[in-house]
């Protein structure tokens, strides 16, 4: 079900507030667990201080991957936006 119209105003579903509240509580629980148990997210001593070439290469590969993912996501968003704009322009040109 989607939002319903009531007196020229869109009224959100009743369940949407509870979904938002659940998301907020989940996020709060994750942040609290990171603050309370910081040892769980630390790198293991084997990886963190290793001088083994294979471990160092894996570390750099993961760093490049994690740095490149946001760029890829933004790039994909730009491509989608440009395609949408091009499609809208072609629809406007054909209708008018």
C-alpha cells in the first residue's frame, strides 16, 4: 500500500513511522556496540603489523577497493542521471 490522499494532503502509511524508528534503533545499537566493544573492530595483529609481502599487497588492494567503491557509486549515479535527462529531452522534443 502506498500513501493515501486525505483532504488534498498526502498522508503517510502508519507503518512508515515504525520502520523509521526501527532503523534508528538499529543504528543506535550498532554505534553503541562499537563504543562499548571497540576491540571487535580492530585489525588483528597478524594483518596490522605484518611485513609479509602477500599481506601488504592484500591490504593495499582492499584499501584501493574501498576507496574506489564510492567513486563507482557516484559515477553510476551520474550515468543514470544523464540517461534520464537525455530521455526526458527526447520525449519533450518528440511531443512538442
